[in-house]
C-alpha cells in the first residue's frame, strides 16, 4: 500500500500579488486602473503642480506677515497679511462704537457657545437651548447691539384695544380648544403680580427709580391702571379655567366688531372719545445703554445680524407659506403661490434697492423705519419664499395616510400639522433648510450694493484707503473675506451632510 | 359627511362650520391684500405728485445719449432711445443667462460624475472644486474672475503694431475673432440649416416609431449631424457657384491707435461674468447630479452590467435617464438662480438689464417706480419662461407608470 | 383727538415706526439729526476714516446745515450712496439733503423731483491717461476705451464729446468709483474720465499716482452742488442760505477762530449775518445764531476748502474759479439783508 499523501494541515494563504497591496496596489486601483484613468491622473497632477506651489508661495511663504503698508508695497506679489491684522477690528465690528464693543463680544461668545451646545448632541436641555437661540437670542442681540432704552411703550387704553382686540378675537375664533389661553392667562397674571409687587416694594422704599449698576429700572406704574388692564385678562383666565369656552365665539366676534368700528372711525375720521387716550401704564424702561445706531454697525457682525435674522424669520414664514400653498382654500393658495413665485423670480438686488431707497415712496408721508431693518425684511421675505419651497417638498413627501390618520383621530388642522405632519416633514428637509441658510449667508454680501458695510463692504472700504495703496492689499482683503465666508458655509454644509447621513435610514450601497 | 339624519350634529353654531370659516378667512385675507395693494398705490401716487416726480412710460421714447459697450448685434448709438437701450440690455441679460446655463450644465454634469469617479485623485479634485466654489459668495467670485481675467492679459498696444490685422487674438480689451458678414446668396445657407433641422426632427420621429415596431435601430445622431452641418455647406457651395463669389466674407479686427477695431469682440466683462456664473452654478449642479445618480438604485447598474453593458453605456443609457428625474427639479431652480444672479453684472460693468436700465436709465430719468417695475417684470417673465420649459421637459422625462 | 392720529400712534408703537409730518424742517428737528446723502468714498469731498468719521467738502455742507438747524454740527446721519441710487434716495425721503458732488442740470432740477440750492464747487470734466501713452490732448483719444461711472453726467458728456469730435470710443461704465479706478489701474481702459476734482481725488488711490497725467481739456461745465426735495421751499431756503452764509462769511472775513470777536463788530453786514441785527434766522425758521453756529462749528467756505481739497491736502486743488469774486473767482453769494 502506497503511502497516501494527504495534507492534513491547511496551507497558509498565499500573500496577495504584490501589485494589489500597499501603496502600489492602492494606486493601481485608485489612480491607474485604465488608460483613461492614467491620463486623467496625470493631467490632474499636472494641474495641481501648476496651481498649488504659486498659491502656497503667495499665501504663506513669501507673504508679508509683519511691518506696515511699506512692507507690502515693497513686496507686491504676495499676500499682505499685516493689512488684515491692522484692520481686523474694523472687519469684525465695522464702525461700531469702540467703547461699546464688549456688547458685540458678549453676543458673539453667546452665539458660538449656543451653536456648540446645539451641535454637541449630549448637551442637557438641547431643546430649550434651541428655543432660546431661535427666539430669545435674536431679541436679546437686537437689544444689546442697538442699546438705548428698552421697555414697554406708554400703554393707553387705545393701544390695548388696537393691538390686542384683533389678536385675541381671532385667537378665540380660531382655536377650538384654545390650549394656550390658560398659559397666556398665567403669564399675564404673573407679569402683573410682579409689576404690583415691584410697585409696592418701591413705594414702601420711598423710591421712584431703581438702579442696577449703570442700568436703570424705574417704574412709574399706577396701581389703578394695572387693575384696569388686569380685568379682561383675569376674565379670559377665568373663562378658560371654568371651561366656559362655548361663549368664546361670541366674545371673539364682539371683539372684532369693536375693532371694526374703530377702523371705520379711522376711515371716516371721526373724533375719538378722549378717555381712549388715557395712559394706563407709563413707559417702563428695563434696560438702558448707550445707543449705537444701526448706521454704525458693520463688518462681520453685520453679516451675522443679517444672516441670523434672515434664518430665524424665514423658517416660520416659510412654513406658513408652504402650508398656505397646500391649503384647500383657493384664495389663500393663490395668494401664497403668487407671493412665493414673485420673490423667487426677482433678483435680490432689486428687492434691496426697493427696500433701501424706494420704500418711503410707498408709505404715507413721514412714516419710515430703520434702513437696516428694511434690508432685513427684504432678505427675510426673499429667503422665506425659498424656504417655503423646501418645506413644501417635505410636506409632499409625507404619505397621505399620515394626513388621513390625523383627520380620523379628529385632530384640528393646526393640531394635525403641529403634531403629526410638520415634525416629519421638517425632519426630511433639514438638509434643504440648511442649504437655504447657506445661500442666505452668502447673499448677505449684496447689502454692500445698498450702502451697508457688511464684511465685504468693510474690507472694500479699507482697501480704498490711500495709505494702503499697495497692489496686493485688495487681493489679500478679498481672499480673507472669501476664507471667512468659506469657513462658515463649509461648516454649515458639513453639518447638513452629517444630519443627512444620520437621518438616512434606507439602505446604502 | 354623516350617513343619516340621526347623526345630526348636536349643537353647532355657524362659527364652527369649517366651510363658513374657510370663506371668512379667505375674504379677510383678500380684503387685507387688496387694501395693502391699494394703499401702496395710493401712497405712491400722492408722494410722487407731491414731490414733482415725472411718471408714465413716455421716457422710453426719449434719447438716451449714452453708449453701451456690448450692443448684442442690435443697432444702438447715443442717439437711440431709452427703449432701445432697454432692448439692448435685455438681450445682454438673456445672452449671459443662456450661455451661462449651457456652460454650467455641461461643467456641472462633468463634475457631478467626477465626484463619483473611481479615480481617487479626480474624485478629490471634484470635491475640492465643489466645496470651494459653492461656499464663497458669488459677488466675490465675480470680482476675482474679473481681475484674474484682466491681470494676465497684455494690453493691445504692447503686442500689436498699428494697422495690423488680427484674426484671432485676446488682450485686456477682449477676445477678438473674425466677424462674418453675410452677403447676397447667404439665404441659401440659412435655408439649408432650417431644412437640416426639420429633416432631423422628422427622421428622429420616424426612427423611434420604427424601433418601437421592429426593434431596429437607426443612427439618428450621426444622420442628423450630417444633415445639419452638410446642408448649410451645400447651400454655401451652391451660392458660391451661382454668385461666382463666396456669400460670406469675414471682417477682421484692425489695430488702431489704442485698441483693436472691428471684428467680433467678446468683452472681458462678459468673459469674467460667464466664468464666474457658470463655475459657481456648476458647483451646485454637480451636487444635484451626484445625489441624482446616487438616487438610482445600485441594482440598476448591476442589472446593466449583467446584461453586458460596459461602464459608459450603463451611465448613458441606464443611470443618467433615471437620475434626470431627480435632477431636473433642482436643476430648474439653479437655472433660475443663475438668471437672477446675472444681475450682479452691475459690479463689473457688464451692460445687463440691472446695470444699464435699472442703473443708467433710472438715474437719467429718475423714474424709479416704472423702471424697477419693468425690471422685476422682465426677471419674473424670464423665470416663468424657464420654469414652463423645464416643467415641460420634466413631464416628458417623468416615469410613465401604470 | 381724532381716530386717525390715535391709530397712527398705535401703529407707531406696534411697528416701531417714527411719525413725522410733511415739512422736512419739523422732521429734522423731531429726529434731532439731518439725514445726509454723501458719496461712498471720494477723498476730499466725502470720505469715512477707519473710525467711520466722515470728512470732506460735501460733508462740511451737511455739518453746516446741522449747525444752522440743530446747533450741533455732529447731528448728521451720513448715508453713503452710489451715483445710481442718489436721486431715488432723495425723492423717496430716505435722505433730507443730497450733498454728493452732484452736477446741477436742467433735467435733474426739473423732472427728477429735486431742487438744487446752489453750487459748492465749480468743476469740469477731464480725462486722465497713463503717461506712457504719450497722449498730450484729448483730441488724440480716438478709438480709446473710456472708464467711467454709471448714472453720472460724465457718462453723457463723454458720449457728446466724442460724437462732436467725430471720434470712436468704447465706454466701460462701473457702478462704484473704486471699481472704475481698479479697472483703469488694471489696464481695462486707456482713459479714466470724471470731474477734474474727482480725478485728483481718485489719483491718490492709484498704485503709482505719478505714472498718470490729467489732460488739459475740460469738456463740460460741472457745477456741483447740494440738492433737496422739490416742493419744500422752507427747507430749500435753509439749504440755500447755509451755503450763502459760508461764502459770505469768507467774504466778510469771519472765520471759526474770530467769529466770537466778530460778533461785536460794527459792520452791519456782519451783524446781520451773525444775527445780532435783523431777523434773517427767524425768517428761515431758525434761531438768530444760525450762521454763527455754522462758522463757529464748521468754518467759512475758504476754511473748509483749504482743509478738505485745497493745496495743502493730498488733492492739491487750487482755488481757481472757486475763489471769491473779489479774488478773481466766480464764487458770488447773494447778500444777507
């Protein structure tokens, strides 16, 4: 018997061919897999060799990093970074009052802290931080940046009627269960209790003014007036609490009728009863700081103000417009379509032109408001139209069953949207929303055309300085601006990619 | 809503009836909008009257008195009217928008495909391109390209002799090329072109029908190319024979004291704006193309490979047609954006609608309301026109389902 | 109290608008500042420094108005405007006065809803070329490419001039002056044309100012002056007499240094101007010391000229025709009487 020769051990795997492993293998697969690929690789390498070295030289190795304008004049073929250094403050703050720049610093730090907290997913109370950044932060930054006296207006009975009647009336007619009326009641009651406490405290202390540091909090609230304004709200509060809401329709209509009479009075120019003019609450100033008019705002700070206002305002507006566009009411639908298509169809610079120099023509003589505010409104409406289209995409992607399911549960329209549809729809379109934000952020440069000094405007104004007439100064300024914008936009787009991946639950290749 | 009378609503007031409410809201909305529109109209009228601002559209008939650097082949001189200046600037806007759209689409598709390339270097380069140009404001890019175009180009005086004739040349006053002049008999060329196009369309229809019926293919592309190029050449030859001389002559640019005169010029402002707009928009289109291609299920590619198709045909016949359905809607918005962004031309002196009409003309006449209204209406119609065309194309490309 | 006023007040609170009446003077007094439209940066005329403080000849006029109306030459809000938007901004009420080296022409005065109140700088359009072109006169410029600003009289004048001379040209018109200069510097054009004062101002910004030369021809009359909205005569009078007061002050030898001393002068003209006699201020709706404030806080025309565009500034512009009529110029202000 011949000896059987069986290998009872597994032969070790042969190493893969040398050409498929390591750097060589990687290059073969990724760079030189076919003649066409080889050609493209070679061309690309040639392109890089042509572009990169001079760029590195211009930007870094031969750039001027120290010295003044003369150093840049001596070396015109390289970046002049000392220029950016010398004008950095102007690039950030524009012409903002020097002594008040700490206010901007605080808001910037708060902004970056807020964004960092939102991006990091394990932050406790992210939802509340998000709410603050969307609602509280813009209001706070407006107050902080503008300064001046902030507080309530001088409230007369007439102001209460004109502002509150239609709002409360429509709210009563619209909300079937008015879930928030109670909250409103509690907040208002708390506010008035606080005001009374403050008043009593101050009276007891024999003071009419209260100072905290350089901030004055002075109260001239009269007790009787507090009680007068308190009555309707207490009534509302009581109504909600007792569940007596069947009457809300009647109350709402009554409120609208009173409002309509007032409006008619306005048209026919009737004399108003003098009691309407009675002051209920004197102006209460809560914060008092040096006022920095918006004309002096500029630089990166202004860019952020415009972009953030646009972002914060365009989202809710866009959602409303998108809902309107998909509404069952033909008139509302048509209005929304016309509005959206109008803003999407015209160039932003014509909008800004209208807002900045033509608006007073459209308003009654003498009425005007802040130029920056007008540009902000223009930008916000413009991006709201884009946002509406993005949100509409999300609404359309929600299966019909979701709508029907919500209807069959007996939810009202707003409940359906708020609780069922919008949370799903907005989640789908987060990348689209972020892309709109990026577009908005870049579009802020156009305010330069209407004479606001945003980052690009501040850079251009500095470039025009005859003391810095070196050739490289302009290019350096533009490269710097481009870099700042790039960092912000790239950051946002990477975050949107990340969200896209995170929310993408389908199968990947 | 309810099935029988027994389910009659218990206690329903009018204000709870959704239909009545809907009507009420719509009426309120309409009244508010109408009132808003009317008060703006009324205020504007009052204000303009009070300030003695001229109104009406009569200004379109007055003499403009200023020159425009690019007249788009139209007759325009300083003696022309504002109306003609409007036309010239409108055509200039359409030219930049159209050429920009075409270039951005081509570059965008190339870059979108390159972004998914198996070649590592190409893929990274495409990514770098997209991420760079997408994230920098267009206005900056326009400034950049303008100076990037102007700076390296020589001045005409430094490279040409006085009186020298130049066929093709580029300097910091523009790119020059011969300007064709169509003389007698050149009609035949145009007729050839038109016939070629019509014949190609007819052949295409016929070929599709035949392929549906018999499965046989017909090389429509090459036939069409031959007809569209061949017939005009035939016309040219016929005209040459009949007339005894060539119907098309070329006018060359001649060096005068300061710069070249004559010829067909493409001004540097156009070149810079064209590059800036197409490079910027292509970066967005590339991203749309990428996501469109990725939206096509991988199974489609595998199936195509299983059928024996190679990479090229797979991409062209299987992936791209399906990806287009995803790509077209965002592509439409990019086209609209490009058209509107062309208004930034005003920053670098390209004589577009905003620069000339809403700029110079507005300033000379002071009739801001009329001029801005016309300008907005033009951009709106351009947008609506583009949208209609793209929607039609989209409907054509849409998946035909059961 | 009428409903209309009440509603307007309510709206003002609700939308934080500012209320004002039709008369510009009342608006300005209520706001406590004058809204003044200036250029986006033209050294010598209106230019911001790196702190955002504006200075220049046009700026000084606005400051003088603020001194006359509000008694404080710093109560001015400057709005930088491009040539393109300046008239619309004034028409709409976005600004109260336009002081932006603007040429006074018939069309602008009559159909644009503007009212020019005088001339604060007599100018004329000129050409600047590179020295190495070897051009000595504008008549040699046939076929040249010309850089200029959109929406200016220069754009029209250059068209007229070349047509009248039977010369070809191509015009490249930019929106911002800085862009015109940058393009000219980059070699896009052979010629840069604007008002000669503007040429002097912009030349400072060029990379190598000595390599350029201004040609001798002056192809147009460019009376540059401030303008206000048409239809508000009182405001127009205030603007007109602010300018006249500055020129008269120079003629009478009143400067910011000696104005206090001059207040005690016996010269009736000086007394009328400085408000110690007569009621010129009250007639304008201003205080009696309106002109005193102008001279004290801003200076007379000559002082302002010397400090902003004169021979001792980077612009190095001689008084020339802008000298007083008594000194060979054409500056001739109506008397305060």
